[in-house]
C-alpha cells in the first residue's frame, strides 16, 4: 500500500508524543516543572549532583508513549534499587567514607545537638496527622526535617511509596536552600554576643578511637533499633574503610566512583515516579509546605538546645553550632561558620559545627529507623 509524503507525515504526527498530550495535558506541566528544576540544578547550582538526574527523570517519565515506566521498561528496573533500599544505603556507604567523626568523638555532647535537631521530624509528623495523612505517610513526611535526602527516600519507599517523588524533591530542595533558610532563623534565635563566642580548640582524637567508633556505633544502634541496619550499617562501614588504614582503595571507590554511579540511578529512579497523575495534587503541595516547616523546626531545635548548652557551660558553646545538627553534611556546618564570622571575623566554628552535623546524620537515620519500626507494619 503506497502513501503520499503528506500522509506519512500526518500518520507520524498522529502517533507521536505531541498528539498524546491531548489525552493528558498535565504532562506538559510536569515537563515545565522538570525544566525549572534543571535550571535550579544547573543555573543556580542547587544540589546539582542529584537535582539534575531527578529533574531529567521527571522529564523522561512525562514523555507520552515511551513505555519506560511499564513492566519491562528501563526505569522499572532502575526503581528496583529504591524499592529495596539499595541506592540510599550505598549513598550512606559513600557518606561514611567521606565523614570525619573526630569532632563528634572529641565533644560527645554534640550528640545532644544532633538529637535536638530532629525536633522537626516529630513535629511535622504530628502536623501531617492533623492534616489527615495516614500515620505511615505522616512519618515519611516528617523525615524531610532531617535534611537527609537518602534517609527521606528510604523512609518514603518503605512507608509511603506513592508520595516518594514529592518527599524526595522537597528533601533535596531544602538541603540545597540551607544557606537561604537557616541564617534568618539563626539571627532570630541568637543574640549578637552569643554569635561572637569563640570556642576552645577540640582535643586530638586518636586513631584507635576513630577505628573503634564506627564499630561501637553499629553494634549499639543496630541492636537497639534493628530497622536502622541498612543506613547505620553502611554509614559505619564506609567510615571504617576511611579510618582503618588498610582499605584505602575501598574508601576511595565508595567516596567517588560507586557513590557517583548510584547517585545517577537514584536520581533517575526518584524522578521517574513524578508523573502528572500522582504528583500534581493538593497532597504534594501539603508535603512541600510540611517539609519546609519540618526543616525550619529542626534548625530551631538545634539552636535552642545550643543556647541552653551555652548557658550551662558559662558561655563556652556558641549556639550557632546547634543549627548544624541537621544532617546536611557539610553544608549546615559551613553556614554556622559563615554566620559566626559575620559576628566575629576571627571566629572559626567549622570543626566545632561538624560534631553536631555528623551527629545529625546518625540522628536522622535513627529517627527514620524508629518511624519504619513503628509504622512499617
């Protein structure tokens, strides 16, 4: 059967994705959202390593007729690593290999600041319940307050898979916006004199302490809350690779090649779930607002305990390091450093803030494990 050139073109266009937009015009909105996120990642450099693959995953998922989300489709297989907590756990392996727990070991009281900065998780959980979300979904939303993308993704994959894209995008967006969100809260809740406080140099931590720490934490925390095993276990294994001195090649691979590869798959897998019919809802808007509140309240929780510790120690603790108790490593610690130097140019808070910062990584993983244990039935 012969076709004229015009008929062939007409048939191609009729069976193209352009024509399919007529059946689901909301996909066009998602494509615009994907382009905005790409601009934020590339143009504004907001968490580009994850925001760019997430945004491109959204773009791909909302092209009609591709079949990549269907059974046997490419993204269907990619998503297996999210469903079974593989990607977030490997990301934590890389984080552990990059993290120096020395400041936390030198000042164990930093654990309290890391714990206080999880305040937003439980407050946002209660607010989500009040807004009518099921308990499991509310728990997953609350974990956004930990400012830890992999932890939020793992918790959502276990407790609220339908809401995973909104939770993941909110978590990484607020992590990227830390330099904008935290400073006003830091200035609001602390006085200029408190921000000027210079802290004493931390003691030197021995090699043996750094080796024993990840082993001891893994034993204690995983036995206490077994559901933390994927995150805490991999975090501490990565740190042991870093500190033991005999696995430098494994540490380098975990920090670089392996972490980068898994980041690509994780971002695409999260983005591919943000399709118009499930993402463009009022629930998504509520999640984004609750996530912001959770993050702000977590920052406030760390700052307020920092003020208490400042009073109890006679002014030896600068409350600004409390804001670093959220687990966005090392960005939150850098923000504490910058605000401290604005008040006192000779102030150097970075290493002091790293203690609460890495404590926050452990704290958010423990909070997530608790939520999964309680609501993952």
